[in-house]
């Protein structure tokens, strides 16, 4: 059972190894009991990236009923800051350039709250080798609020840090931010590195994810905006 192999594969649960392709010929319903007990959100997408079906963990994590999920584009449930990158990755699965991928993600709920986690996408191939569906697995971070460090909002970010964080979350390039803020490229990178240390992360996607998880970036608005209480 290929999907069983995928579930148990270390890559799905955070490993780095390549994932095997999934067969689109086998009905997803056969494997639902596995996913219902796994605690991992699962959805089956058609070639247009619309949700064909999903498990109860998916509905619960995204705060939605099945009737409001099925038939909708999967990217509708992603935060705008990560949607373009993840849509590109999903496109690579559909055109056969990749068999699978793993990325940090931010999901959105109807009440405007945002959650972070790991998204794994797997191409589901038909007998003729073409991609007939995409399986997505979402491993949400648990107990984000309980794990939230104690922060003094008034001493978190300088005005420049806040503007750069907003730019990173919006996907603005280093060159654009440098021009807008009258800094050198090295100056922008210095402030980004400083925020890496403050939030204990190692890359820009993780910086954005943690900023939303900590409440530093406002939810439910675009372009991204730092909550004023976190600016010096």
C-alpha cells in the first residue's frame, strides 16, 4: 500500500528523504482510517488544486465544515505571505518536475487566526504516469500559545526592524527594502539576522511563521503589519 508507506516515511513527519510517488488509481477512502488516527491533516486535491476530500483533522485544524472545504482551491486556506511560494511548489508536482516537497506553511481560519506548521505535498500518479491528484499533509505546530516565550512587547522591535519584518512577510526583496528604507543591502541583512537571533530562527520563512505564532504580526490583514505594541 503506497499511501501507507508515505505515512510511515520519515519525510512526511519532518525528515529530509525523498518521498515515493502516490498512485491516483487507488481510492483515497481506503486509506482514510489511517489518516483519521494519525493526527495529521490530509486533503486530496484535483489537478486544478481544488479540494476533492479531506479528513476530520483537516476540517478541525482549519476551523471549517466539509461543505465549505470541498470544491475550493487549497490556496484559499493559506496565508497570503506563503500562498505564492506554495502554489509554485504545488505546480511543480502537477507538471512532473517534482514528486514531493516539504515546506513551512501558514494556514488561515475563518475567524482570522493563523497557525503555522509543515506542509508536505505528494504527486499522485495515474497508470499512464501523469499526475491525477495531489495529496497534501499538514502537520500543525501544537501548543503554540503554551510554548510562547514571555516577551516584553515594548522592547521587541525597532521601527526599522518592524518595517523589515513586514517586508519579509510580504515577500519584498532585499533590494526593494533597502531602497525604501534608505539602507544598504548589508544593512537590511543585518536587521534580518538580528531578528533571527531574537526569535531563535534560522531562515526567513521561519521568521515570518514565528512572528505570526507569537502575535507580532497582525492576522487577517494584508499587507502584513506589525502589532504596534511590539515596536519600540
